C-alpha cells in the first residue's frame, strides 16, 4: 500500500499563516486593546508552531496526508480555542473596575 503524501510546501504555507496570524492578532491587541495579550498569544501559538516546524524538518520533501490532516484539525481547534479565550479576555476587559 502506497503512502499518500502532500508536497511540503503546504506545511510551509501553514507555518507562514501561523506567523501572520500572530502578527495580525498582536497588532489587533495593540491598536484596539481587544483579544489576548502578547504573552498569552505567544504561548498559545508557539507550541503548535514548533510542532509543525519539527514535522517540516523531519519530512523535507513530502508530508504524509494523515500528518497534514492532523495539523489541519489542530488548526481548527486552535482557532476555536483562541476565539473563546479572546471573547473571555474582551469580556473581562469590559467589566468595570469595581466588578473585578
């Protein structure tokens, strides 16, 4: 049975998107004060970024389709988690000082 693989450039695109995501969310926080602070944003993105980088370094030419699907699923759950945590952070910021 032949292993289905995808060109490693797809993983490169995910890595680039993750870095772009960090930049956009950090700028959003700086401009609007909404969303996660820089520390939580970085700590939330760094583990996944490093795991994807490890996969990329281990598979220089092609990535098994199953590994790519796992990265895609992790990205979906990551987006869900960040959206939830950002809403919670925004709600906490919106509370008056006396309520905290």
